[in-house]
C-alpha cells in the first residue's frame, strides 16, 4: 500500500495537481487522497481505475513500482 501511495503521489505531482485538486477531480474527500498517498488505506480496484482516469494514465502505471526486498506488507 505504501509503494502504491508513493506512485500515486508521483503521478499526481507530475500532472501538477495538489491533493485537494485531485480529490475534487475524483469527487472524493481530500483525506481519501491523503490516506491513499500515505499508504494508510487499501484502495479498491474501482478506485484505482478512477484515479488512473483522473490522472490521465493507464491503470497499470499506478502499480508500476518495485516492492523493496523483504517487504511484502505496507
């Protein structure tokens, strides 16, 4: 979840969006974006597809990251 959140933040910042702006685009509360980026919640697949759409990327780009060796949780 942590690596996913980092990837969401990278893509959001690359698009020049703040967390509140992305939340507005997604029609979510700002805190939802914040919790996703901090790796505090495990977002659903439907939310992942929605995020990808609003960020203008393929869903696969959201999960294009390496999991650090020996870390399988959070």
